[in-house]
C-alpha cells in the first residue's frame, strides 16, 4: 500500500478503530482542536472560565482532599473567577492524598471509567503516581498530534521517537506498527546514533521527535560524520531545555526548524508549543487546561517571571486544580498574536527547564534522561543529583531511603556510567541528608560546569 493511500486509510478507518478498541476519542478531539484554532480570543476566555467553574464544582463535590485544602490554606487571586482565592497545590500535597485517587466517583461506570496510571521518574524530586481518565488521555494524545501537526506531521505518516525507555508491551508494539512509529532508545553511545540515522534513511521517516538533549547529540554526530536524513520534514523537541546551541545544531543537521513544546507527561497534559511562525514564543492550548503564571501575591504582569500553575479540564479521575508544576515562564502581552493567524493565547518564553548534558572527554555525551532511567530502577534512592566539574570528573549526590545498601547502589551506578562512557568517567559519591534547591526553586538533576561554560559561549564566532 502506498504511503498516501495508507494515510487516507488510517484517517478514515484505522484511527477510529483504535479509538473504539481503547475506549478513547483521540481522532474526534483532534478534529475539534483543529477547528478551534481561530476562535475569537474573548470566546476562548469564556470557554476556559466555564470549564474551570465546572472542574472546581466537580472537585469540591467529589474530593475530600481538595475540600479540606481549600478550607485550611489561604489562596491567591486569579484572573479566572472560579479559581480566584483558591490555594496552589504542590506535588507534596498530592503525595499525602494518594489514597484518595483515582476518585471513587469516576470508577465503576464501564470501560470508559478505566484509568491510566503513571509513576514519574522523580527527576525533579520524589517519584509521584498520577492517574488520568480516558477522557484526559484522549486530550493528551490529540494535543500531541496537534503540536506535531504544526511541524507537518499527520497521524499515520511515518515518524520516529527517540527515548530511553523501551516499549515492550504487545499493545504498544501493535499501536506503533499501525501508527508507523519507529520507537528507538538512545544513550551516550554513538552506535545508537548510527542506528537511528539508518532507520531514518531506510524507512524514509518524515517526522522526528525526542528529548532536546538527545536530538542535539544525534545531530552533532550526524554533522561530525557527514550523515543526512533527507526524508525528515519536521522535528519536535521536548523534555528538557532547547538551548540555542541545541537548536542551531539540530536545524543544521536536518535542514528544518525545530518546534519545541512543553507539558507534563506524568500528569498527562500538554501546555505550550511553538509553530513555524511563533519565533521564541509559544502558543498555549486553552481547550484542555488553563495555565496561570503566579508569584507569591497572584498573577504576574507580562514580561515578569512566574511559577507555572495549571488547572486541567478533563481529568475526573485525579483533578489538578491550581497545580504547581515547578517550572517558570514569562507571560506574553494579552493582545500578543502570532503571524500564523491562530488566535490561541501566547507565552513569551519558558525559563525553568535546565537539565544539562554530561560531556565525556572523548566527545560523546550522557543525556539527562540516562540518569532518570538508571535511578528509576534503584528504588532505595530517595533523591539524586549529578555534578560534573570537568570532562573526566563527576560526583553523584545521593539521598537514600532507610536501609539503603550504599555499596550496592554505588556498584550499579559505577558500572552503568563506566559502560556508557567507555570508562572515561568513574563517578565519586556523596551521601547527603538533603539536596538543596537551585535558584529557580527546583532540584536540578544535572549540574555540569562543562556544559554551562559551553552554553554561555557565543554561538557566533565573529
């Protein structure tokens, strides 16, 4: 079957059939999203306020955790009437209420009451368990396809996702085959880069998606070895900061603009993304959530840095109402418009995602998510942080749970890092009582003096 014929068949039959099989409504929601990109801004705000009021009413009626929190804790002002005066909720707050979620009111209503459960890696703190309804899962995937669509992707077209976690379940493998998805793992070893480039070339992949740092390493390898992937017409980056040097390198390797997007995978929400015309700004996605930027007194003014606080609209299993993600951003002026013609509200810029690469002395790298995967398997570790002072020197700061077998943990980490860096780095360990917050109010996963110096260097040698 030709590619164009499969694309049409996928849109008409395969995509709706997968929705029916899974109990989702991704294809229908995607159509709704595409139809709402040019709605009058006043109508967008009206719909957001209406959705927020509905979510607050539902949450107050069904969640004892939220009722108690809203009674006991002082709140902050909001430009959204239903949220005005409600307190901000943190991961720590939700961790104390884990027994309440998913809400009993969501369960027991047939196949559509099924819940998606996600345990986060804990890259910015303690691992968390989140639950999302099939309704929210449908919005999550529909928004992802909208975001990718701005880079030229159409569901059913060949794409490649670069990640560190292998997809082993048969159902996910079947979905990947039907979506024509090549799902490949990637770490510091440039042999993986060779394999990814070969897959891009042989399968004529049109769309590439991955963590910003992983795409940078891949692109650098391609430039160093004169490799090309001419079939790639769109690249989307997420997961960690798309620094200017990352963008320049990726765009040079693939010859297309990289579109960055931001959200929270564990929580199941996409919040902001770039389009080809948005420059350094981001479009927000107001159909599924309202994003607020707050300081200690309430909403910040355009141009000021605020904490990202989100209220989801479609997650009856685990409502997130004024939930703080732990990242920072700057709002755009309320009348900001994009040259693309979409009327979606804008975000001036993101400030809060700062993981670095670990640079190895042989010119290769360890991407931050190498450590996410490594420590996800070490359940006796409460928190961790990687600090690189020089290309051949790395300290691993660890906070262990009671009973943690320190020598065993050190042995596993030492072995994995040595294998990934071909023995160029032998880590040293510091067992500490706590890992301090950074100036941005986050526990940074990786602090690399090597990459900090490189990132601050001018990109233009002139």
